[in-house]
C-alpha cells in the first residue's frame, strides 16, 4: 500500500528532467533576470559557473548538478518568472512584426494611410504623410534608410499606446 502513495520511478525521472530543463533555462538568463529571482546561493553559483563552462561534457555535468540543486527549491515561482519573460518577448516580437507589416503596406499602398488612421485615430496624419514621402524619396535616390527607421519608430509608438492612454492624451 505504501507504493501507491509514492510516484512511480518513471514519474520521478520526468520530474527530475523537468527540473533540469528549468535549470537550463536559468543558465540562459542575463544577470539582471537572475537577480530578480530569489535563488539559493549554491544554485546561483552553479548557474554562474555553467555560464563559464565551454566544454560540452563539463557543461552537461554542471547542468545535471544544477538539476540536482533544483530538487531543494520550489520551482513554481521560478517557472512563473520564466513564463512571464518568454511571454513578453513573444508579445514584443509579434508587435514589431505588425509594425513592419504596416510600414511595408504604407509604402506600397496609397490607400493604406486612410485605413491606418481609421484604426488609430490619434495618429498625426501630416507627420506620417511627410515621413512616407521622405522614405519613398530616399528609396528612389538610394539614400540610407534614416527616414524609414523614423517611420518605423512613429508607427511603433502609435500602435504601442494602450487605448486608455490614447484617450487621456486626446482629453489634454
């Protein structure tokens, strides 16, 4: 009857593998992110040592050691932090891709500005028109993409504002 209370050997192996993978994700973090997570000193030292190891076998053994140290730590808060950081980076990447698509659309379609302004009524239409014309002029003359970068920054700023912030600016 005692054996039913304990997890199976396969389950324990899966749990240890998950802890080792979490430890591997910790090794990939930068110093600022590691500082935000409350890690025991031994685990933090092991993670920092793993960052310095370049030998494949040595790094593999260090990762196993980190997995062993992870057994003594509550992985819940660590995984929550990792999930939060990975989710925000995916969201930022998606937003940048959306801005790039709008910039390309504004450059290729003359009616796209009307659609963009309809979706983002707080946008400065005159500024965008001038930037689009400057980018087209620069492209025709094989100039550096300075204005294209400025257009991208403007679009990112316009598209990145939450609706409540947009309304607050409109009332001011």
